C-alpha cells in the first residue's frame, strides 16, 4: 500500500445481512401476529449471526494483514463511539418514559398536579410508586416489589467488579502480558454469565412470587423493558467478550493496536453504567 | 376581557374583521372574548409576517433584477458585517418578545377555568360525542345526522352537510361553562372554531377548558384528531341560547330523563323495544357493525347470523354492557341507559335473520349493570 | 492578515485524473452487471442507489397522495372508502418522510461529502452498503402491510396511541418492525457520515473550511443518532403494548397516551430538521455559485445551523399544544419555539444578502434554490404563526398545518434536493442537464406546488380538519384547486425523470468546473467524477481572500 | 475564560467577527468550548423554564 486509504473491495455481507435481518423481522412479525413463523425467525436470526461472523472475520483478516492505518483506526473509534451514543439514547427513551410516568402521569391519575382532575375517572386510585393497584381494576398490579438490597445489589456488585476485571485485562494487554489478560478477561466473562443467571432467577421470582409481570400495569412494563433490554445488552456484551477471549487465545491483538478489544471494553462499560442508572431509578428509588 | 394591545386589533380590524365575516377565507372572529383575542393574535402575527416578507423578498427580488449576470453585472466581494448581523438578530428577538407578551396573557386566561357556572363533561367515542351536564342528571350522545345517501351522492347535499347532529350541545350564553373532556377509546379532539375551543380528549385523563359565549346561535365544528375510520364524520354542534331559554330546556330534559328512568321498571312490548332498538342501533352501532349487521371483519365482527350471539344471550348482554377490553367495542353501561341497552339487544337478536324471539326487559339489564 | 472565509482554495494532487491508470489490486475483480451494484462499497455507486431508490419512492408516495387528492376533489365519497383513505394518508406520510426525503439527502451525502472534503470514500464503505440495502427490505415490508388482512397502517404517519395500539389493524406489528429496519439504516448511515467528516478530511482542511453541505450534514447526522433510537424505543413500547399486554400508553394500567406523543415528538421534531438542514447546505452552496459572490456569513450559517439543532431538542411539545399540557409547559414550549425564528431568520437574511450586489444568473439549480428561499420562508412564516400557542388552538390539526409543513417539505426539502441534483448532475454524468426541459420542469413545479398548497391555508383557517376523507361544502373550492394543483405537480415531476435520464445518456459536455462561480473541492475532479477519486489525499490550501 | 464565554454566546446568536473567530479556532481549546457550550445551553434552558414558571403564575 502506498500510504493510501484502504477501501475494501466489494462484499456480499451487507446485502446478505440486510436480507437476513429482513427475514428475521418478518418471522418475528408472523410469530407475534399469527403465532406461527418461528422457523423463519430462527433461521433469520441464525443468518444474521452468521453474516456478522463472516463480516467480522473479513475485518479481522484485513486488520491482521496490516491493511488498516491510523486513520482507519480513528474511523472505527468514531463509529463505535457514536454507536454507543445511539444506544444511550435508546435507553434514554425508556428512562424518559419511567420519569414521565412517575413525575406526571401517576400523580395526575391520583388527583394531584395540573391535570389532577383526571382522578374523577379513577375514584379508587391512590397515586404511589411503585403502582401496586393500577387505576383500573381489570389490570392486576404486582403483589409486592423486589428489594434492591438482595439480588439487585449482588448484581450491581458483580457488574461493577466485572468492569474492574476488564480494565485489568486491558492494562495487561497493553503491557503485553497476554496470559494475565486472558485470565482476567475470562473472569469478566464469568461475571457476565453470573449476572445473566442471577437476572434469570430474579425474573423467575418476579413472575412467580411477586406478581411482577409484563401485564402488571405500568410498573411491570417499565421494569421489564428497562431490565430486559439491559439484560439483552449484557448477553450481547458477554458474547462479544467471549469472542475477544477466543481472539486473545488465538494470539490476535498487538500491544499498542487492538481496537477490537477496546471497543468491547467501551461497550461493556456502557452496559455497566446503564445498570447503575437502573439500579438507582428502577430498584432503589 | 380586553388586552392593552387592543391597538393591534384596531389596526388590523379595518381590513380583516369585515373580511372574515364576509367570507370563509380567514379564521372566524368567533363569539367569545378568547376567540376574539386569538383572532387578534392571529392577525397581528400575520401582518408581522407580511411586513417582514415584503422587506426580505423586496430586497431579494430587487437584487435578482438589478444584479443580473446577463446585464454584465460584476459581483462585489463583501461578506460579514458584525453590526448588520447583530441588528438582524436583535430585531426579530424584539418582535418575538412583543408577540409573546399578549400571547402569554391570552393563554393564561384560556387556562383559567375556575369559578364556572356550569360543568359539562364531554366524552369522545368512536364516533360520536357524549355530553353530560354534571349535577343535573342530563346526559345524551350527539351523532352525525347527515345521511349516508348524501355522502354517497345519492341525495342532494344540504347546507350543513357533515356538520349536522341529532342532538346538539345546548349551552347558555353569558355564563362561564367549564368543559371536562375525556374519551372512551382513542384520542379525539373537540373543536368549534367560533368558540376557539379545540382540546384533545385523552382516554383515561381529563382535560379542562371553558367558554363564555357572547351571542346566541348555532356553532359548528368537527373532531380534529384522527380517531379511526369515521373521523371525518363526527361533527360538533353547539346551540347557544339565552339563559332563561336554556333553563327551560334543561328542566325539560331533566323531566324526560326521569320519565326514561321510570321506563326501566315497566314491562316492554317486543315491538316497542324493536322500534327503539333500531334507532339506537343505527345511531350507535351501525358505524362499526354496519347497518345490516354484516360487520366489517376482522376489526368489527358481523352480528347477523353470528352463532355465538344467537346461542348465548348472557354473553351478548355482557359484551354490550361491559365492552371488550383490548378491542374497539366500548362498554355501554354508562353511555346508554337500561332501556336503550335492552332495546338494542332485543333488536340485534331479532333482526336480519337472527330470529331468536328473545325479549330483554330493561329491568333485567338494570339488574345486570348493578352487579 | 488572517485568512478570510468562506474558503477558496487550490488543490495539489495529481492522482485523480489518472485514477483510471492506477491498477489498484482491490479493484481488480469488479463484479459485472447487477452484482456490481448489489455488492458495491463505492460511495458514488451507493449514492446513486440511494438517489434512485428515493426517486422511486417519491413516485410511490406521490401516487398515494394523488389517491387522497382524487378523493378530495369534491365533497362526498366517490372513489375510495374512508378506511383506505386513512391508509393512503398514512403511507403517503411515512413513505415521503422515511423513504423519499431522508434517503435522497443520504444519497447526496454519499456522493458529495467525500468529494467535498477530499476523501477517497466514506469512512466505513461496507457499512455504507449495508445501510442502503436495509432500505428496500424495510420498505418492501412496509408496503406489503397494505395487502395484509385488515389493511395497512391507518393511523397517520404520527401513529398516536391508542389508535395505533389497541385499535390498530393486525399489520401494525409489521409496520413497527419495518420502521425498526429503516431506523437501523439511518443510524448506521449517520455514524458513517460523522466518521467520514470528522476523520477523512483532506490534510489541511479544518472544520471551518468545510463546505456548508458538509457542515449541515454533520449536524444532521448528530440529530439522527440522537433521535432515531428514541423512535426505536417508542415503537418498541408500542410493540409491547400490542403483543405483550404492557400498559405504557393505557391509563387503566397507569400509563398515558400522551407519553407516546412526548416520545414521538422528541424524535419527530429533530426529524423535521433532519429533513431541512441538508437542504440549507445545498442552497448555501448554490446561491454563492450563481451569484458569483461568497456567502455573506459562512460562520454565522454554521452557528445558526448548530443553534437550530440545539433548539430542536427543546421544542417538541409545540406539536402538542392542544393535548392538555400544564400551563408552564405550554409557555416554555411556546417561547422556545418562537426563538427558532431567530437562527432561521439569520439563514434567510444571509442568503438574501449574498444575492445583494452579486452577479446573478438563473441556471436550473439556481431557480430551484431561489424558489426554496422564498417558499421555505413562507413555510417559516406559517411556522411562526403556529408557534403562538393560543392561535395554535385554532390552527392545530387543520389544513393550515398541512399547508405549513408541505411548504417546508415540498418547495423546501424537495426543491433543495432537485436543486442539488441539477447542480451536481454535470459532476455525476459529465453532461449538463437539458436546460430548457429543466426550466420547464421548474416553472411547472412552482405553479403546481403553489396551486396545491396555498389554498390549504385558507381551507384550514376556514375550519377544515386534516385527515378527513370528506368535507363540508364550504371547503369545496379550495380542495378542488388543491387537487388540480397536485395532479399538475405530480405530472410535472415526470419531466424531472426525463431530464435525469437524458442527462445520464448524453448532452452538452461539462468541464471539471461545471459552473463558473463554483468553488468547492468537488469541482476540482473531472466530470464525470471517476469511480475512484482522491485515492491519494489532496493537499487542501486556503487561498487568502482579497478584501 | 471570559473570552470563551463571549465566543460561545456570540455563536449562539450567530454573530461573531472574523478576526475573533480565527483566534478561537487557532488558539482555543476545543474542550473548553464544548464544556462552556453545554453549560450555557443548560443555563439557557433554565432561564426559559424560569420565565415560563414566572409567567404562568
């Protein structure tokens, strides 16, 4: 290369990826609306994952053959940074919904504030958060809510610890101590798996012992959409870190040049920060 | 209520008010103080825009004409001039502040619905309005009365095509009437231009608004928020009358309501229920289930030859009284009275080939509702 | 003496013209035929794909609009049922916003941003192709909902809950998923554009040297990344309410239908600017070119764009003035909305002052740009009127609003896109567009647009609500005019297709610098621009401006 | 510091003389501009909220 910028050759992954995503979405839609179509959804999902695998394989290959220069590296950085910003805004929508409901809608329905006259429609409703008795008696609220100081606290500690272990792994990589890096990274993945399992236990408890369900009024709705999408992100993050572990094992990444690894760290820290927000606003307050 | 910026209105009125009354090109001045304030704001901002437009477009078209390349005009090379830029930032800000002050005053009075003489609950339903005079035991629904034949062009369209209802909202003039607005299903918007009231009705919440009408008359409007297939066919008609006339009307309606209440206890004949039921069906039910009960599946099931309906009277009554949660079928227990429900159930069970022979008595319905 | 802006520059690079001579190993095995387009990673080819897709969808959405206008030609129900009418208004809005205007700007960005900043391609070329190919998938799915049992989306492009949740047709789930795909496409496209602009500028080109089209797109891309995820969030909540029994938008469970509107318009208002900021950039390139005079205030244009973008996050609830907001909120949003007039005014004043004492010629791009300034400003005026909350109680949800946003979108966004296409066609094809036909297209469009949308102001003020399939008799004349105008405007656009097709096939040859007054970097590469440009970064020099 | 605030304020109004801007872009610290920009935006929002609260009394 004569110092020029690397423009990749034609690639079949973009078009295959979009078709796969389309198939997955159509399958999901058919599943939701007509309660069939699961195979299409699963095939689509498998194809999306496969395409992503091949796509990243190409990128890794190009990167390992030294086709990327510092400018390309910066492009990846900007790209990943803004992608995470878009994820922040995705969660912002759910947090915004939570704050709106708690600050405005629930008090109004209970007779307080600028639109408190709405309580005429719901004479029996008492505004409180969490909403255990939704305005209409046809909606069954949760029986009780989870204490933040049990499993959620454990999960908070797990995620915060995992951020630290990941940082240690990153520092080790920068020093070229690959074995240390591998061990700490493996620890991080393990912590991620623990988090997911504990979250699973918590969901089981919520559904079976606390009556917190998706149908349980606005509390159930906000609880599950926030923790659920966060959980999905933890799962994705764990998968990313697992692939990083495999790559470390295979001897990828240079001491001073390993953006793939860094990007997964960014992502993991982002997931961590979201959890802290969740812990404070969904569980504690 | 008159604002100190009345001069704005005066300047603009010479042209605009006569204009607005003479034709339907402009916003109506309306018959409340608020509507007149709003009209003043509207004309003021309109003229501000016209003046700015004339200046800006004047300079622009002058430049386009004067500095044509084809006339061999050489381009100057100036750019950036801080004081000009400050000027064209500052002047708009001043104009905006000048507009914001009267707008704030008007908005505050629009929001002040305290100390009302009469409370009317307005409930949007797909696709009609329900009016309830709170504390007076008078309530009715208001449906569009323009015939399908006119809409289809099979009959000549009359003057108030699409803007006529069977029962207008009757209000007194010179009295502050507070509206409590809500909806049973989707968001509607209750709008009468001449009263300058346009307010969304949000299911599960109540919005407040108010009017104090200055002149008796009939004022027409329409639902302004897309609310489904018949959004274009739910007009609002307000009949504003002198206070004494209104009192007389209200007393009459109260008496009629009492009569109706007594009807619950009496034994009804099949024909009477069928006749009453047909009226109720055609005004309330036919917009979804269609005039011959054929429905519009999948959203609106057919009632004619509906096996479940024919075989299960209990199920049928339950659907009408309590509605279907999560679907378009509303609960009619508070919208219709027991007589109307009994009549419409009887009607649907015996019309269009549904020959069940069931006669449902209002007393039975009242009992069901009480449970 | 410090250099003055806007930039004028010379270029030192030699590789461009000889690009064909470079045998770069990556381009060795170019697939032929259709595969070349499907698999491409080239920003010019992807840009063309975007533009072709957008033009196609412009006609699809246009036909939906004509169905609506045909039904509204006279009072009564003649051609279609209200249910189908609602599907047509909804689809018209969705297609025009998400499949016509946005992809058109993205297409122009793909083509022009690398050329204007001296980059060889977009920062992430494969991702770029992915962003494009998501669009046909998304909109095939969206359009297919029209054929599903129960019909397609019928709740307006704003899809307010609960009409779009509890009371919606079954196809709504597919509508949501289609919008998710389109949203992913927009976000990835925007990330790519930001990375390109921040990272790929020619050595020596600073931020304040960038052409305004690049600046406006940078800010637009930021808006996209900030608000498309919020749209994704709100439609996800809809999906949950419809399919999983949650009660985000249902008061019975403690939710609020108005919550939907807050989230939607938090996306929706910046979305409006997403559709107009790049238009500002195009017009700010064209007017100085044909006035042969630098833009009056380059920096203040940049600042005004940034200010508009910032304000766009603070004004969303002016779409909700009649929804029953508390008084304080109503006042806040009225004030913040009125303030938008200030930076927008700065822009208009700048364009006009640029014309003043120029040397103006009236080629087709300039005609469209000038029409943009006038008609967009008229749309801005009605916007200012709508900002006055008490008056909005009368305007809201009437044809006055329809007139307002069509003035900013059709002779605003779409005229700017057409201006841009006419402006850059010589660069893309190597030929000038047929001047006479283009002028004919322009004058027909001007007449058509105004005939269609101007009477809507009157219909709205006189009391006609929007989104109704049939109307009272006093609105008949206005509607008849609008319908005639709409069909005329629609037919005129066929001329546009003709001009473009003719221009691709041949015509008067264009030199590298196709317009006498054009200054930006794209005019330094040959016309037509070779497939690969700036493979070796050019050195960007600001020449000192003589005063 | 004061000059940064002044520059950001004039940017918000879209008014800035060329010489001053050249100085900002050649010698200014971008981080300072961003921080001051965010702070001023927040202050602006708060002022607007304040006016709305007072006006609605």
